[in-house]
C-alpha cells in the first residue's frame, strides 16, 4: 500500500479535529458527530484518509470545514488529505 498526500492544507474545524484525534467530539447538542462520521466514511470508502499534521494552533476562518462542511466561522486546523493505493 502506498500513501500519496493529495492536500496538505485540508482545513478542518475543532470538532472534526477532535474526532480525527480521539474518535469523539465531546459535548454534541447538535448531533454533529453523525455528520462527521458520515463524511469521514465517504472519504474512507473512496480510499482517502485524513492525517493530523503539525498545526496545533490553527487559524480563524469563515470558510467551510473541508471534512464536515460546517459554514460556522472558527478555528481551522491544517491536516493532510491522503490517497491510499
């Protein structure tokens, strides 16, 4: 199996970062976990994965999260979108 970095600026929101790191997002009053799991499964089914990077501070953005698509402004963290062959 080979791994190819497709996007090293795959920006994810705090909730998606927590999911990628821990498999959970903590308090979830809006049931966002289900949306994140669905989108992540779609990536995995297409032979892609998201690897955490060195970005431990993030930056504020009003652009949508690349994983869950949330349009809420907030911290975005750079991760690596990779293709698994």
